C-alpha cells in the first residue's frame, strides 16, 4: 500500500524558515543550470477573467530524486465566503518509482521561496556596496521580499516601500510589515537592525535606490527608464502571467537581463511584452541566474550597469523548498501519514 505524508501550514512553519528558502532556491537554480533540474511548461486557466483562475507549475529535481507540481487557485470572491483568496498545494513524487511522497500546503512555502528568489537576484547582481532597497508594492508578498533580502544581503539596511496604487503605503501597513519581517527573521535566527519606511514619491525613491524589487499585478509599467540611476539592480517579481508588465520596455532594453527560465520569461514573464513590442528579442537575455550561481555565466560586468532579474516563478523553486521541509518533517515524525 502506498503512503503519503500530508503537511499543514503550521507544521511547515516549524521546520522551514527564510534562510532555508534562500538555501533551497539557490540550490534549485544551480541544479537547473547544471542540467539536474527541469521546469516544465506552465498550465494556466481562467475560470472567469479577473475573478478566478488557476495555474499548475511542474518540474523535476533529478539531483534531489523527485518530480512534482504546485497547483495554485485564486478566487477573488472567497473572502466573502470566509475563505482565503488563494489556495496552493504541492505534490512531491519519487522520480525513480513515481510514488507520491508528500502533499504540502504551498501557502506556507510560496511567500518564502518567492522572497528568496528576488533576494538572490539582489545578492548575485546588485553592487556589493548596495545599501538602499525600494520595494514597489505593499501587499502580503512584499513582507517576504523585505525579509529575504535582509537575510541574504548584509549591506542592505534601509528599506523603502512604495505602493503605486495608493501613492504611499499606509503607515499602519508599514508598521504591520515591520513586525512581520522581524518575526520571519527571528524564526530563522537572523535578526538584524534595519529601517523600514513608506514613501510617496516613487520616482524619487527609485532614483535613490541601489536595488529595487517590484511585486505588483501591474499591466502598465510602474518603473520607467529615466527613474533609475546607473548601477541599480531590479528584481521583477510580479509579471507571472501573460499581459503583466512592471518595467518599461526601454528600461528592459537598456539593462543587462537575467531570468529564472528563458522560455517562461518570454512566454509569460516580464519579457513577454517587450518581446512582443519588438523592444528586445530573446537573445537579449544574458543568462539564467542559476548559470551565474553555478559559475557558468558572468553577472554584473560594471558598477554603472543596470541589471534586471525577471523571476516569474518556476516549479523547481517550490520542489526544492518542499523537499527540504518534507525531509525535516520526516526526521521529526511530523505530518499525517495517509494510505492511498
């Protein structure tokens, strides 16, 4: 009889932290660059445009002995039903037998792994003396961007948050973020001093930033070329479906561009619109970030260079993170084992 281990959000939070996410995602990128991991094409379906959709991201981590998928469903009307807007579930399977290993609450991992991806872009591509971070977007995911970057990049100490929809992130939201960031860092034993403030002038904040992380659902660019000073790094996170765009096409064209997956970035990531507009071609991609991590490609080539990392999210991130959480849960006899 086949057995599968089911892990809840609460159980995962006890065994998986932001520093674990950084380690897992970095290893996933390295495995992909070395041919030990594969991200398969994403499946996306809208039940009702702008109201409800789902996507399935799947792949294989041969270096970790597994394949699997993450299914994410978004139903905007759920809060009125007393339910969360987003449900996420990850399935891990043994790549030698196909046997299912674990079913995990993906929500407990997604925020940490998404923040880790953006932060690794800053770690590997920003100037080494970068100290000022601007986070564009003040939603739930912005907290993970801040926490992961503070954990990954000791030089970053001043963080500004700009909400392009409201011109300025509400003070109450920033205070809540500060507490959430502190809790995430404390859980990982990575507490440190930092400043976190809201700003109203996005253009001025972008011009003063050494690194920028965009985490919005924008379909019109929120960062323009003339806002960004030489030497800035940008991790673009929000464009994860067709039609989304956070960075102006001429900004992307002027930058040295890195991605987590070439095909997905052009099909449904930050590069989709610039490619369709003819501002760039897929050849504009300098490398996948994993190739930089693995020493197969060069990252930043000058102090004045503007770099962009498009991370639209790939399954190998989720699989590596989920594998780490699963292994630790097994060690501690956590979760519920079910016979199928």
